[in-house]
C-alpha cells in the first residue's frame, strides 16, 4: 500500500510524503518544475515519531 500526501507553498516548493510498502515514510522536498531539486529522507516509526514531536514543538513556538 502506498499513501501519498502533497503540500505546496506559494513559491512552488512541494513536500511529498509516502507510506511505502515497507511501512516507512518517505518524505521528499523539491520543485515540480526542477527534477534535480528534490531531496528526501526515509523514516521508520521511531524516526517519524521524533519528526512529529519536533514539528509539534515548532508549532507551539509559532503561537
């Protein structure tokens, strides 16, 4: 099973997230108009938990 989520900002940058068949999350960031601009990371459940925790802390700082 592959689940895909795509987020885009006003400057054309995109963040793509996939849950791959190995039960890991693949996250890529780049510009759809430039294939060479993409870079990414693969996170297991523990890595994803750490990433979510960091994002939640950043969100709290924004408020």
